C-alpha cells in the first residue's frame, strides 16, 4: 500500500513536516463517507481546537483501488462519540477478525490494512493500492 503520510502515536498523522492530531483536533464525518467505483473518501473536519495549522479546515483520506472495505456501525450508546477517533493503525490483513488492537508503526507493510477505530466502537478497515491524505 502506497501512502503519503505516517502514523504517529496512534492518533496523529504526519504529512511532510506537519503533524495532525486526529483525536483532538478533527471530527470524523461518517455521514460523508463516499464510495465511487473503487475509490473511497473519508472526511475529517477541523473542530477549531488549538494545535492544528490554522490554514487546515479538514482532511480527506482517499483510497484508490479499494480491494477490501469493512465498516462496522457505531454502538448506539456512544453515538455522540462517533466523530472522535480512538486510534489509527496499519494492521495485518491476515488478521481481519481483530479490529480492536493497534500496532504503533509509522508506515504500512505491503500486506497491511488501514484501520480507524472511533470512540463509538465504529471501525473502518481499508485495503487499497494507494491511500493519500489531502488537506483543505
């Protein structure tokens, strides 16, 4: 999997020299998940907390040539937390039955999935040829 970012400490992504705190400074917009053909887009919007570059209003994770996608629904008891990332990790695709563990590694191995887990217990798991993050 080709990516243009690194994962740091399970809640940050680094693009170039800029670190983005997905747990504290961005809200996941589950209602805006877009799948067109084999291209997937996930949208994170800045929540105006201090700490992120002021010019960044949001992030798009775009996965190209998606060959595996699993999205679990959030726990209804924790719907208010559906916007908050619990962790992001690259995780071996050979272990797809495990969605509640994290590996602290910056870049993926060729057989890894990208795994997002949210405080609502929602999980988004993706395997694609390329996943790039764009800021706006």
